């Protein structure tokens, strides 16, 4: 039986399409930079501008979560999304602003529309765990 592109689409994980750990790191680095400049959520990140070790910790947890959630290896050992965002009073607009930063970063990094849509769908499923907790 000949090998087809359709078969590849079914066997290639989102993690692989994102470029593995290195690709996810590029997305996270770009998204965090965008978050810092985002008028809706920048105030949450600005206090860490002088604490690069804390920014790195946030990025690493995000990379780990993103990797496992996209079909990559390993396990995520950080807090749940609800616990990590408890008390932040993140409303829908702030969440959507953060999600837009991620998707715009992916577009700038030349990820295709289908891959961005799949990540967008995952972000949609996480919204109830993060907002209003």
C-alpha cells in the first residue's frame, strides 16, 4: 500500500508538528514577551521583569505543560491550571488576550493554520479551568 500524506497527518502528533521541545520553547518565549506588552495582562508579568529566574520558572512549567498536552514525552509535575491561576481573577477578556498572544506568536513563527487552530481548540478547553478562579 502506498504511503500517503493523509496517513502522516494521523500519525504525526501535535507535539511533533510544533517542532518538539525546541519549537514549544520558541512559542513560549514569544508568547511571554507578548504578554509583557499586552495592556490586558502585562501588569501580571511586569513585576517579574527584574526576576529572570522566576520568568524562566514560569516558562519551563508552561513548556512542560504544553509538551505533555500536545502528545510529547514526559509528565507534567506542576500545579493544575486551576491551582496555578487561583486568586488571579482572570476574566474572559484577559484569558482571550493571553490566548491571542500565543496564537499570534505561532503565526509569526509560521505555523500553519490547522496547527494554530488545534492549539486554539486546546486553549478553549482550558479557559474554564483558568478564568474566575
